């Protein structure tokens, strides 16, 4: 029986942690703070490596590049910043959004950054060239973009307009699915077959990507008015979500049964979580602290 237990608790001293993200190989993580800063950690060793300050307002999301040499971040100050990891200095600021930038991702080669905003648009930024304007802006959404996922050829965007949009870059095609609920976060399974959507009605829904058919619904957590995230474990066997009650719930992907509940903090919402790409580690953020959970294998 595999059980996750808390290995490390880190006080981030960032007022409130808005997002926690593993880097591409799971060695490091980034925390985005209401204190306008990003912090780079080695959570396995409980080390704070660097602090990045340059945004004029809360940092809402960040991502590390594929070679871990750059960080891209976005903020409610309407800007996107590209950082040099080693020096801690901003390399470039992108100002193309008309409102808070809620989510940011690199593409697979980290040559492009993709951002979503309260201004209803998704913007593409060329990291390699010195171009300041977005290369392309997608204006299909009718309300705030809440999350973005990027694969080698697809982009999944979720919006407060209750739609999920899947863009296939290879053929220039967009598929739009009306979910019927505001989608606060969208994720893709590692096999690329399904997407996992956190909705404001207190459910996490599993959809077949090709047919748009709903395969499973996961319940038991409380959403309230929080923009909760979800995560998929490295084997695509379990779905995880935080809760407004301070718990983290694990569901079996096939049966939709809740297999375990972890308590991060009593009655303080667990908004952001990030699963290690290849191993059984989970990061969760609540208030001003993050926890690293690991898989303890009990000997039966």
C-alpha cells in the first residue's frame, strides 16, 4: 500500500503563495507570492535558492524553462517577465495584456511563452527574438482565461465562459467544448488522451480529449469561491485536488473512488498543487506555506 505523507514543510514568507510549480525534472520548485516575488527552492533539501523581485503586484503563475536556465512569470500588474535563473535579473518584460495575467507556460522547447489573462485573451511571446509584442493573440474566449496547458503540438485553455478550448498547432484547428460550469483549472493526462477539469460546482471532471465525452466525475472536496487546481500523478492512476477545507483528495482515475485524504492545514484552502513529473512527490500550497508529500511504501 502506497501512502503519501508530509516530508517537508516550508514557510515561504510571501504573504500568500498563489501558485507552486515543480520544474521540468522535479528537482526544484517555484513559489509565486502575493508579496510580488518568485522564490526558487530545492524542496527536497529545504533550501531557498533565489528570490526574484520585479513585478509591481502579486505574482499569479510561473514556469521554468526546459533547461532550467530561465523562468517566465506573470502578475496582476498585467506584465509577463522572463528571468535569468542564475543572476536573478529580469531579461525582458512583455506588456501586451490589458488586465491581470493569470497563467503562463513555456512550450516544449521553451522558445515560446503562452499567457492567459483576465482580458479574455491568450498571447504567444517569442522568447528567442527581442520582439516585445505578442507573436499571436487568441481571442476566442468570452471571459477570463483561468489556465493553460501546452504540449508539443496542442494548447488547452480554460475560461470563466464555461468553455475549454483545444488548439492543435500543427493543423491550425480549434475544438471548443461547453462544460456548463466555470472551469478553474485544466490539466492533461500524461498519455495525452484525457483532460482533467476543476469546476466551481465542486467537481473534477475527466473528459476524453478526442470525443469530448465525460468519462468520470470526482467529488468530495469543497470549492467555495476558490480557483482550485488539480494534478495527475506520474502513472496516470490518480487525480488530486485541493479543497477549501485544507485537505488534499486523491481519487482513482478509473473508479473515481476517493482513495485517501491528506490534511495540509485546517480550514485554510489548498489552492495550488503540483505533482512531480516522474516520481511520487506532490507539492501543495496553503496560505504562506508549501508542503512536499512523498510516497512511503509500507511493508505489509
